């Protein structure tokens, strides 16, 4: 699922796959086809509603979305399985390649395999990167790149005697005020602080200082932003259809509660696997 740099019949491009069980048709649009849907319709490959398409010539770093034809017309959606996304307020997904980063934490990984986790010391420092420290760079946000904040944060955590950093709401989200707890990109480290590769550097650096990195994970609900999971394929595929199950929090922003279904349980397990296997979260 998602977008992955690949080869087909010797030709380089990107393989796209998405789940949209109630869709009539699904198209991939992006920088590689001037955002035009014609000729880029995805093939339905399962009765469960999985669509796929290989686009020759598409490249890492290019923006894209899905044009989904639902029961009530066309919907433009970001890829919930993407590994990267544009910085808000922009909403497109970005083709990312997680295989290019050179990890240097083999010693850490091997030591953790032998560790008795039930007896090992554990002291957690919870941290929101966007407010832990800012820089005077002329922007309103003052966000610091994952690479640049890593040394100072690691030094502080080590000096204070912590063994773990718990990052608050690091998956992509549209609303700063949520602190990352209104997720639209479950697989994507937020672009506020850099690229997925920058985030991998952050994790690798922490491991080099013998600091484990864990995440606040928010699978239970998501916001109603138009590019997100709500009404994804023209139906309530991720959320309950009953509006009484909708939560109104943080002023006027609304959360939709994720449906308890076996297929979505599988999705969430895939998310966990993605963060631990590709980005080596602890």
C-alpha cells in the first residue's frame, strides 16, 4: 500500500496502491502527469477494494493525490499510506523512498535483541519537538529540523538520566494546535521538521547515544479535513456512519472515531510494523 519507487519490465517508476472499497473508479494524479487523470486509472485487484497502478517515469519527491469517484461524485484525497506529505496548509502526498538511508545503529539493534526488557531500566522523557525548542529563522513557526535538534536533545536527555524519548504526535497532521493528535498521514513523519530521511537520522542519532525512541500513537480517531480519511471513498470506510459517534473537541474541530473492524485492525497493525521495521522505532 502507498507509493513505492519500483521497476516493472525494466522500466523505473512508482507503484501505487490504495484501499477504496466503495469507489467506482480511482485515479492517480500528480506532478508526473500534470495532475490529469485521463489514462491513469487504477486497476481493482481484489474484491476487498484494493487498487493499484505502476506509473513509469514517476520519481521520488514528486507530489500526488488520488482522485476517487465515489457514489456522490469526485473526491481528491491524500494517500493515507504515504511516507511523506507536504507541509500544511498544502495537502498533497509525496513519493518517498525509505531505502536510501544508511543506518549505523547495528550495535544498538543487536544489543536490544539480547536485552531482558522486563528487567532493563526505563525512564521516559516525553517531548513535543515543535515546542521543546524553536529557532529565530524569520518564520512564525521557528521549527528546527530533525537533524539539527537531535544533538542538543540527546545531550539533555542523557544528562537528565533518561533512557527513552517519547515523541508526541509525530505523524503528519494538518492542525498545529492538535500537537499531532489529529492524524491524516499515519505512515509519514510530519514535514514540519524535515523529510522522512531527516527523521531517520534523528532516530539513528539517538540510538548512537543509547537512547530509545518511542511514539505517542493515535489510532482511535482522526479529523474531518477534506484530504484525510473522512468519507475517503465516498463512504464511511474508516469511520462510523452514525453522526452521534462523532466527537467535538478543541473548539469547532471534529474527530471521527475509527470503526472497529478486522480490516482496520489490520491497517493499524501495518502502521505499527511500518514505523518499527522501516524507521526502526523502539
